[in-house]
C-alpha cells in the first residue's frame, strides 16, 4: 500500500473553479491550491473533469500541474496530478456535504 503524504479539501466555486487547502505530513501549515476546469465530463458528477492546478509549496514556491478528477463510483473520486511526462501525485477522495475531502500520495 502507498504511504499517504498529505490531505486536501476542495470546494467547487460553481464557475469552473475549485479552491482548496492541502497539508503534507511534514508541513507545519496548510497551503492554498486553485484549479480551473479545462475539460468537463459528460456526466453530471460534481468535481469531475480535467483542470489546470496551481499551488504553493514551502511558503514561496509556485507549482502547476494537470489535475484529473474521475468518479468511478457514487461519492468516491480518484485524483491524478500530472505533468507532460509523469504522475506527480495520486489521491482518493469522498464527498462530504459540498466538499471533496481526501488524501494523496506520490
């Protein structure tokens, strides 16, 4: 089994944007993440789609990736942060009210 390195929570802002906070096992504070929908899915599942994601690391480093969110079953989501050549992080999440809450690993 993969070692979990952090957790996240996403909020759907309703306009193709997601806002989030994430926390690593070795960080002392949460950091922000923002995503913009670039390709929706044919389904009607909230959060599902392909996004451009931007987040802050180590207080000053700005990072970018593609983010794919798919829901293979009702209420459970698989997330993949990737660049042009590889997967950066993989995660699993669940709906909790209007939020998508989960954990991720590399």
